[in-house]
């Protein structure tokens, strides 16, 4: 059985451990919610202060050029590209994940309509993050398409037929952490004549992604989770170069224009991915995102996403194993896939009868002890398939092996002493 | 003739003059570009630092609730509402001006389609800010509508007929500063059976706006100009309550859902204006916006927007008059309307032959002297109607009468000594 000393030894031998120095985390906290809101890089405060006091306060309007504000969406996009298998010039930072999905799904539907008319079905998973489904619902109505939701990944192959327009999936599920095989699923969808749209919200910075290697069609992702960009940080968008210059995306704002400062009355989209920019970027939040992305690029000399993934798998495997070993008899079941290739960087637990409804209280009791995870309610109508879950994200940049051990120890104490019955219910649902 | 001492006396007698203390401006600068990027409030740096270091860094994910991040769009929206004649609960802050225009113009077109089918024309001005035209162009294509652009406001009445679906105007023109009579134009459009969409980018915080008084239908506006929200600050959106609950706007992101934390698979829009929220708000930029809006609310005990407007008109009138008196013989013509009701808070100048092409150099020479205005190129094909302009914004919060006098004195020196021939061409086009 693994001991705390074993974990301390793993931390001492971990070349990635020093990356934690890049972050400011409160004392006494084990932060296992970086899949919801990444931790704060130390560099961010000074950088944003520079943007406010110097670039805005002193240099004012000219900073659009002299401070490179105008180039931030591309500059940070290129940095994110290094994490997701995209080449320079293929990614831009803009707006929110929801809005970027609207852009790429619109573009995908327009391409399919032009190239393969008659394909009118968008397929996704009912368990996908809701905003993706809401955007797809809106676009399905607008384009006269049908949104079909499957209840499990196993049902997807049955929908890969000549009605399929777009297969829209989130690579790593926000609840369970289950991960699709992007390369295989993309190939299968394309073999059926469809396009793929991938949401990398729980992938970018969490698992190695190779968009070009997988020959994906479109991808979008989130800046405030594993990219550590800060609350509500701008999102990113990628289109395969074979698609980027085709059609407008409909959110045709002026900074996506080929020549915005000509102030012409007609829209002429910029070449490539820049047409996916819409309005003026929120510079403070965008500058903060760059600091977050830089914390991941700092791992490049140490093996980059491959090394981070190796540590992530070791952390999540250890947590799942310890949770079962030490808390299994107390009612804990691991819900996330145990197969390494099939999971992201998080582990979800469910509680068995008679603790089925105790999950929220258990998370509160853990938070009171400084172990920050979160709770996601299940589907009351089918708790057997969609149970209440305790969700724990493991960010290898700032979570260590002793943290994992300590988190399970706290969980053990909360359950064995039934401390959760006294937990204060002082936290509403947190943003995913 | 007005002297510099006269202007100093006006400043000494101005009860609004002390509001300038709210801002940090570089020494030796006369900032006449607040219509492009508002100046930096002193409070912003500390507030954003608090968001980063305390709310994000220490309190992490729970700040969505404990620090009120989730309420920011409504809280700041209500504050903006006080500046534009909207009631509490009618305005939210979200995304960019371009995106908010997409939302409201979509909603307007859906309402017209349902209530008055057959109306398929969107009318706007060719001189409207291009992003508005690009968004309208996109939606016209999508909804099978026609976008008709008029060359002057005088042509609008001829288009108020039973084909008109939406009249989409920017109240104050970004180039010339010309201002529409919102109440009269709205009434005329509605009498013709159409809806109105108003862009308040150069109005909110610049002129008194009374959306409910004017019985407008939809409005959007910008956070980074007269609201002093910082570069690329989030924008705002208003829908008249009679429209707010009708239809979805198509950017149906999860935070516009009636119950986002139920994570349901089907979209159910929130009641009222909250359905105009899409994805997760960029909190750093949003928090900064609140500091900017607060600098305007600080004028409320001193007469609010009415008092600010009075000063603004005095500033712009003085500038136009001095520019004509002192620089008229040097080739300067005032392009902005001289009638107070017909102009916003800016004054635009054109240069006569043979200086027609010298405008950019003149602005550069002024910038080198610390007088920050900007240059907007005309339409090469019809410079008589759309000339090159030197654009100067007058923000009564931080511009005084002596500033006006000094700015004209610099302009006089630049022109009389032909200093502009030596100006360094070191600034590319700035963001409007």
C-alpha cells in the first residue's frame, strides 16, 4: 500500500514539481478544481498592472500598436497552438467558448451545405457541456438541421451515416473526465462524409492534443481552466487550414475584416483564422490569459505536454486507487475511466447507497478542510446512469503526489467520522 | 475673443472640474481621444489587483458567488442603465458591441418576422461604424433580408415604409459626431411599423440618453470609450421590456439559461435581459468596467449627465469656435454640426486645399506635442462628402477649458510653422 512517505518521495523525484512555484495558492489549500478555474500565476498580477498603469494609463490609445494589443489574439493563439498540435497562424484567442463554438459550427454547417447538401444532422452527446448543446440547438434551428443527442459514446458509430453533417464532441467530458479518441473518432466521422467540431475545454493544457495529427476540422477551447487564464478568460478557436478561408463565420465583426482600418462599408473577411475574430478584444483579460498559457510553456524544456500528461496520469491513477483502497468500504466508487487513454486529467467519485444524496455535503466538508473539489448533481430520473458526482481535477503544474494522499486522507476522515453531516452549506454551485 | 485666462476662469468656476481627480493621465498630455479609449480611472488598478490577488488568487472558484462575479453583468448593467434612461434589470454587460448588436438585431428581425411578415429591409447609414454594417450584412443574408444604406440622414424618411423591418442607427456618428434625434427618429420608424436598434457607442456617458423616454426598441453600446472601462472593455445591451422576453437571441450560451446550474440539455432562456448573456464573462475586464462607470456616477450629485452634457457642449463649442477663429485662415474647417442638439461630444476638423492630404501628419505633430486626437481617412472617391478628418473627443470628466485653448494653440503652431511636415509617422491607425 502506498504511504504518504512514498508520495513525498515521488514529489522529491519529480522534475515538474518546481513548476508549482509559478503559482500563488492560498496556504493550507489542496486545489483540485483547476478544471473549473485554474490557479493564479504569480506573473499575472504584475502583467495586468503593467497593462493598466503603463500601457493604458500612460500610453493610452497608441498602445494598440506600441504595446501590441492588436496582436494579442494571434500571439497568444500561437502559444496555445503549441499545446494542441496547431501550427503558427492557425489559432486565435477571442470571445468565449460558447461564441467560438457558434462560429465554427456555423462555418461547418455552411461548408457541408455547399459541399454535401442533404446532410442535416448534428450529432453530440447528451452529457456534453450544456452550452455546447444550447449553441447547437440554436444553429440547428437556424440552418434547418436536426440535433441528435446520444446517451453514450457507444451509440455514435450508428449515427455515422450519410445524414450526418457534423459530429460535435467535447474531447474530455466535463463531468466524468471520460476522453474520446480524437484521431479515431475524427477518421470515422470523416469516412462517413461528415465534419468534426471538437471542444477542448477540458483538454487544452490537460492532455496532449494533436489537431493536425488527428486531421480534425474545427476546434475551440477555454482559457480559464487548465490554461490558467483567470476567471472568464477569453477562449480560443482553430480551423483546419483547408476550412479556414471558406465562408464567413456569421459573427462578422470589424476586427475579423481583411482591412479593419479602411473602415469600408462591406465586410471582407481576413484570410485564415483571423476572420474568427469579431469585436475588440478585452485586453486586460486577454493579457492575463497569456500569463496562464506561459505557465504551461514553461514545461516545454521538461518534456512539455507529454511529461505533464505522464504526471497527470500518475496523479489521477494514484487518487483513484487510494480512494478505492481507503474509502471503498466507506461507500466510494470511482466513476471516471480507469484506462489511461480514456480519461482526462480529473477523477470523479460517486457515493453508494445510503450515501447517494450526501455528495454535496461531503464536498462542503472537504472544502472546509481546504480540499477544493466540486459537486455535480446527477440526473434525478436516472441516477444509475448519471449519478451525483464528486469531481476532482488534477493539474500537474501545481498538484503533487502528497497532495493526492492528503486529499484522500481528508475524504477518509470526512466519511469515517461522518463529519459531512455537520458541513456548512455555504457554497452554491461553482462555474465549471 | 476668448483668452487663455478666460478659460482658466471657466475651469476655476466649474464644479465638475474636480472629477478629473478620479483619473490618472500622463503629465503634459491633453487627451482628446476618450471617444476612442477612455482614460484610466485611478481606482481601476487597485480594483483589478483585488480581483486577481484576493478573489481569484486566494478565494479561487468560490468567488463566483462570494465575490459576486456572477452578478457583475447585472450589477454594472444597472449602473449603466442610470446613464441611458433604462430601469434596473433592463441592461446587462456582456461580450463586445459587435456581438451584442448581433443579438439584438437577430431578436428584432425575429420579432418583425413573427408580427409583420413581409418586412425584410434593414436600413442604416453608409457612414455608420463598419462593424455595425458587417453584422447587419451577415444577418441580412441569414434572414433573407436586404440591407439598405443611405448616404445621409436626410434620406431616411424616404425609407420609412411598409418594407422596413429595422432601422439600425448609431446615435452619434463615430466620424463626424453628428447626432440623431433618437426620440423623433424612433417615433417616425415605429409609426411606419418598424423597430429601431440604436448603437450608443458614442452616446453612453457622452450625451444624456433616455431609452425608455424615447420608447426605443433595442440598444447596445461600448464600454471602452466614454465609460472608461479600459481597452476592449465589455459592452452592454438593452431591450425594451416589451421585447426582452420574446424569442431567443441566437447566441444562446449557458449563462443566458434560466437555470444554468441545472446543466439541462435543452436551452430555456432566462427571463428578461439576462438571456442576452452568452458565455462566462471575462471578469478582469468586467471589473475594470465598473470602475469606469463609477467615474460617471460620481457626477450624479453634481447634476449627472445633464451637467456633463452642458459642459461637453461648452467645450466642443469653444473648440470649434477657437479652431475657426485662430486656424480658419490656416486651412481648418469644422465638420461637426454646430447646432448643439445635433452633435455628440466630439469635434471633427477637415483641412482645405492644399492641405487636404496633410491631416494625418498634422495629427502626428499634435501627438508629439502631447495633444492626443486621431485621424480618420476620408473616402478617396468622394472626399467632398467624406473628407479626411482630424477627430477630437471632449470628455467633460477630465478635459477642461484651458485644455481646449491649449489644444487649439498647438494646432495653430503646427499649421503656422508647418511643423507637420517634420512629424514622425510613428503611429498606425488607432482603434475607434
